[in-house]
């Protein structure tokens, strides 16, 4: 079965500092991995994904994520945080071998960027 | 290209009533997934529809049911509403099969309050 863990409920960072939001996953096959962002009272917006190839993937708004197969992790990073990055971030996984089209989400990590 | 639209945006029901939520998928997409997001939690997979058939289901009771229409729009029906059904219901469309890029495109959600 697929599962996603986001070990931090909240991450606080000062504007201009680098940020990392952690994610680990469990699938029985090969994963598709995703990050989504949610602003208050809105739906989720796609940020970036890992399908295959380079372990470092770049996405929207300067975000990037590193796929680490041995650690089953897919941490979200940004070199310099902005106040406008404050939002709820979700990691998600889809097992391309056994999960069909089902995408499973983590519980989310709230990011606060302080000016 | 039109995005995913959901209706209604907000609604209030009482315990025991029934509700129908609607979703129009993004142009060119053939798959619709429904998620329940309770306050402060991540989206929980309810089910997915592909070619008008249910194509995977999460841990939700049978009183949660759905339909997909030939134009790929979809409905989520919930019977015998319970207080715990209060949540944001998210619809996401995607393209399955050839051209599948993996990510989901979400609507803004329907917020259901059960009193």
C-alpha cells in the first residue's frame, strides 16, 4: 500500500533563508512523487513532480525537490524563502506499478515565512 | 483551456440528509478523482472515475457514491449525512493513458457543513 509521511506539522523560516519541507514515502513499486501547495480556502496547486531521470527536479516559484531512493525521501527545498511562500504544502505519491491512478497525500506541513 | 470547476462552493445540510456535489473536469482530461479534506488534515482519497467506471476506492463507506458522465464531468453523492462528513470536498481531473503526465488538477472545492 502507498503511504506518505510529513514529519513536521509546521516549519518556520525567516525571509531570505533557505527552507526545507520533509517528506518520506512508501510504495511497493516505482513512485511518481509530487508536491502541491494550498492557500487558505482554496484547492491544491501542483508545484513539481518526479517521474524518472534526474533526482533533482525544479518546479514553480523557485521550488525544487530531491528524490532519494535509498532513503525513500522527496524533500521540498527553496534557496531563499519569501513571505508569500507561507502556505500549506502537501507531498503526494502514486505507485505507477500497483496503484493505478490513485494519488495519496500526506497530512501536510504549514510553512510560515517571517519578514 | 477551462480549468476544473466545482459546485456548489458552500452548502449546509443536517444529519441524515443527502448531498450531491458536481465537478466539471479540465478540457482534455478523462479521469476524475474525489478527495475529502477535513479541517487541518490532508486530502483523503474517496474514489476515482475513468471512462464512466469507478477505478479505485479509498476507505469510505458505500453511502459515498459517484458518477462520471460521457463528457467526463462527475458527481459525488453522500447519503445519510453524519457530522463527521463536514469537510472540503475536492475534485481533481487528470489524463489517464497515453499522455498521462501524473499530476492532478484541482478545483476550488465544495465546503460541506453538516449540522
